[in-house]
């Protein structure tokens, strides 16, 4: 199995890749596949894989699975359900001694976690012999029953969970809690240079500022996320970052906001990223009233595609969500996209 191929589908330049076969496998390849499927709006297929991985024995992979599933539920406007999954992700990390983490000075992998130290120190047989000299250090061997090293940094997964909980809080109007969780995520990431959590930090910071009614504060955060995303090959992160920036600029009344939203629809449609198409079209229906019918039809078509790929429970959650306009789901009544910024949360 080519792990690079499936990772490129999740976090690279091949977001439309067919990864259904990989989703039926195990380990991190299955997780990357499920993340990619979620980006395409295949929520039902992703649910099957992520639930299986979440119930597995490996704490980091389990947490990554539950928080990814939470993200998919948020994209359907189900922030309370998402909070349950993110809470389970944090519980698995804490239970394994992987949360909280000390401040970062360098990237931390799953095999370098603080929880591993007592286990390794307890067994003298696992300690390599010291070489003579004052600067020599003992390097612990990996316990024979330890899980294979994670291709995703542990610190990035912990930050994913904290930001997920912050996004859940935004959707439920708990902005103080959201800001606190975002601040904890910033401290947890520290100097770790991993690009993906830095992009997501910018998204959530911008969304908190928008929800607080401070779009000027959202602008530098959304710009920063966009800049970081465009240093990578991730089409999905670049496109989502342009959506957040486009929303921010539209709220500020900047004409470039509409340009970003048009670009998002073009790029997301080209790559099959339908969960990014419908909110962009919804926002454009407010920004361009002379084309309101065209944009509403585009939003409805994209959301219909997504809901057709969603499990029955997810469709029920979407139908009950206050964040998805009822006209988009059920009727032709007018919507107010500008008041529903939180469908951006990822």
C-alpha cells in the first residue's frame, strides 16, 4: 500500500483520489483515506472507517479518528454531536497519558510521548548500554508491544482535538470557552513547525473573531492561514483557507471577498470538494443579489450531493441544524448566509 498516495488525497494535491479501498484497511492509511473521503463529502463511508479506528486499541489513532469524525459532523451543522466525538478523542489521549503535553520546543512523535517514559524506565533491559564519555546518553529501545510510529506528529493530533472542541464551542455560542481552547492549542503547539495545525489555528481564530463581531481581528488570522496553506501542496487546505479569508473580507465589505468565494467554488468543484462548494455558493447568493437564483441552485446541488453521500444519522442532524438554512434543505424561503458563518468550522 502506498501511504504517500493516500496521504496526498487527505493533505496534498490529489484530493479527488478514489481511496475507498484504503478506507477498508487498517492503521493510518485507513485514517488518511477517511479524511480524504470526508473532504469529498463521503461522510457515510468515512463514518464506517473512523468508527472502527476510534474503537481500536491505539490511543493516538483513536483520537485522530474521533476528532476527524467530529469535523464531519460540524460540517453538517451538528456541533453538539461533534463535541461528543471530540470529547471522546481527548479522553483517549488523557487515558493514555498523552494529554496534556508539555510546551513544544520541537516536534513530538507518538513514540516520544511523556507517557512512554515511565514504561521505558521501568525495564532495565530496554536501556541501551552507555558509551564512555560525559556527553553519552542512553537511548531507550521501543517496547516490543508498542504501536508502530505515527506518521502524524502527536502534538498535531492533540491540537486537532483542542481546536475541534473550540469549533464545537463556537457553534454552540460558547465563545469564551472557544477562545480558551484556542489559546491552549496555541500553547500546546508552541514552536512545533507542523503546517497543518498552524493553518487550523488561523481558521479557528478567525471564526472566533467573526462570531464575536470583530472581523478586523479575523483578517490577519485568515490571511496567515492562507499564506501557510499556500506553502504546501494541500489543495483542500488552500481552498478552505480562501473560503475563510473570503468570508472575512466579505463581512468587512472588501470587494476581493467575492473574488475569493468564486475561486473557492471553481477549485472545489474541480477537485470534488463539495463540502466547500455549498457554503461558498450560499454566501455568494447574499453578496450578489442579481445572481441569487444561480448561486442558490449551486448551493442546493452541492449540498444535495453531500447529503446523498451521508449516513442517515448525519442527514437527520443536518435537517435539525440551526446552521443549515431550512430553504436550502426543504424549501425556497430566503436565507441569511451572513449570520451563519459557523458552518465553516472544520
